[in-house]
C-alpha cells in the first residue's frame, strides 16, 4: 500500500477494495462493462445475502404481524396503468446540443451542459420503465414492463394474502426482489444503477392510525441500521417537500446516509394512503377491501411503506465499516462489519503448510464449516493473512501452530481489537458462537488464556 497515513473513506477506496477483493465487479467487464450494472463477486454475494437475511429475520421472522411474498418481475401491463407509473413515472430529460450527453433537467444548473457547458434542449418527459415483449411478436399488444418497484406485486396480491393468512389489521407484507429503472443519470458505483434490489414492506393499517404507524416505522427502520453498526451521526431523516412527493404519496421521509459523495437517500418511508388499493380496485373491477369485524364495515386500509435498497444498504455498510489505522508500523485497512454481515465469520490459518499442521487445520476447518462461512488460507506470513482478513471484515481468525498439535489448543484473534486468546479445540465452536453472537471476548472457556497482539 503506497499511502502510509490513515485516511478517511472515499468512494475510490470502496470501489478499489470491492474489485480487488471480489465484492463487486462491473457487469460483463470483458466486453468493457455495461453502464450502471454490477456483478456481486464471491465476497459481495455473501455480504448482500447477509443484508437481506438480516432484514428478513428482523421484518418477517421476528414479527407476527408480517408475512413474506415473492412476486414475479413481469406483471400484467394493466398494473402500471393502475399504479400511475405509465403516466407519472417520468424524469425530465434534456440533451446537450453540442456533445449530445443527456441529463435530468432538475439536476443541471443554468440550463447548461455539466460536461461541456453547451446549450441544452427543452426538457421532455422520459418514462423510466424498461419495456419488453411477451412472446415472439414484438407488437404493442404484447408489451410488458420490468417492474420499477417490487411494491405492486404486493398490492395485487393483497386479497390472496388476506384470505390465505387471515391476518387482521394492522399487518404487513414484505418482499425482497429486483427492480429496474432506465435512469437517465446513474453513478456513484452501486448507489444508482438500472438494475437493483429492493427490500419493501407494505404495512396495511386502519386509515385513522396511519400517522402513528408512519412514525413507528421511521424509528423502527432507523434502529435497524444502527443495530447493524451504522454510526448514528451518519444517518438523518429528511422530509419530502410537497413538490418532491411521488404521485402516490401523502407524506414521505427519506432515511439518508452520509455517503462519501454526500447525504443521499438510503430508504424511503411513505404514507401511500389508499391510493394503490383504490386504483387496483378501479382498474381490475375486483374488491380490494378489508372487512372490519368491529365496525361491520368494509374499509380500504392505508399503507405505510418502508422501502429500502439492498445495494444502497450494502454500500452504506461498506462505507461505514471502512477504517484505516497504523498497526505494527503498517497501514491496516479494516472493514469493521457487524459479524452478522461479514462475508466470512472465521478464517482458519495454519502457521505453516507442513503436513501434520495442515491436517489438524483442515479438521478444524471442516468442523466449523457447517456452522458458518469459513475461509482457509495457508499462503504468506501470518501477519499478512491477518491483514487480508481485516480488509474483508472477517471478525475472527483461528491460528493453528505446532503447539496446537501438543496441547490441542488454538489461537483466536479478533479483528477489531487484535486481541488474541488461546482456547481448547474442543471449546472452539462454542467460543466462536458466543463471540459472533456478541458476547464478551474476555469471557474465556475453562483453560483459556488471553493476550494482546504486539504493536497496537
Ligand atoms: N416503492 C417505493 C419506491 O420504490 P423509491 O424511493 O423510488 O420508492 C426505494 O425507491 C429505494 O430503492 C430507495 O430508497 C433506494 O434505496 C432504492 N433505489 C431506488 N432507485 C434505485 C436505483 N436506481 N439504484 C439503486 N437503488 C435504488
């Protein structure tokens, strides 16, 4: 590493680390990449799955007022007429008369091209939905759209879920899935892309309680990011102005994260009122109501929608976790990822490649793998191997040395403190389980010892 003094996080460092260590690659890179599309590599896919799993556990598994759904990406085209996306899901597009680059007119100042300063055309409205055709004939009657939000899959299944689960208000339907938007301007790595994933909740409530539930979800969702290690000072809540509100929203707040390029939206919490259910009832001719047994009336519930981006969450977790410090006279880059998000929970490192040590280390590795994603590394010096694991956020390294063959003990080294403890192999799994669950590192199993890695 050329730089010798610890610096702060930048987008360049995150992009470089992501590519170098196999978190995120440009899509179809061998052909020069595809603008604003990204592939998650071996470590990235683990991190992304862990983010989704943490959300699902918290939102679906952990609550009895929530059920899950996995709707298809392609939906009946009437969906988008009813939802208002065909008419309203547009951005104002302008083109530079000199260099022909295209921009969103609300993102340029003084009607001049941000790239060459040229004059811009008058804005025209550009629909952000990707269009394709169902079946072999490319004609208007066969047009379908790639969904621009997962939410509509939930609304059109409202009655199906209600009748099959017999849920009572308030209750929610949660979904994780891909969404597509033909964004005019993309960029900032995975922050704004044309293919991305959303984690959406549609929470159905009696209309008169909508404000209370809106406030509840705003705080609940903020707490989720904090519980996974995002620093409080890097989150803020921002209300939408009237002009900014989406066509379906009565009220909306963004949970913004302080990304390296500045404060930007991580998640939106909207009060969608009865807009969606009423629109789908009108366009489909089907009943989209809930029978309230207390009042003996059919009502159209209001919907509170916490809508988060998976990719933006991954980016926020990476940025927030990234740190640099001097350890043993060298710059060490560390991802202080929450253990539940870290791609690998444990790395098994034999001190040498000698056969008897390798055999013992392999046994430990095989024993731990059914429990967690575990990495095995026997190349280069132990110091270098620790640094490599620090850089990808592995919370614990287990080192097997020659003494391990005698005393049947191994060393556990912790990423953040660089503390090391020695524990019996027989107690390794239970010790790691306790540590990964957040229990104190200094609570040792019987026969354990603790010391500090030199240089910190
Ligand atoms: N159903 C409501 C909805 O889709 P949104 O604010 O347009 O609301 C919700 O999107 C979340 O989806 C955003 O907060 C962001 O995290 C993510 N998102 C939206 N557009 C995105 C894009 N082009 N690239 C990556 N993530 C995006």
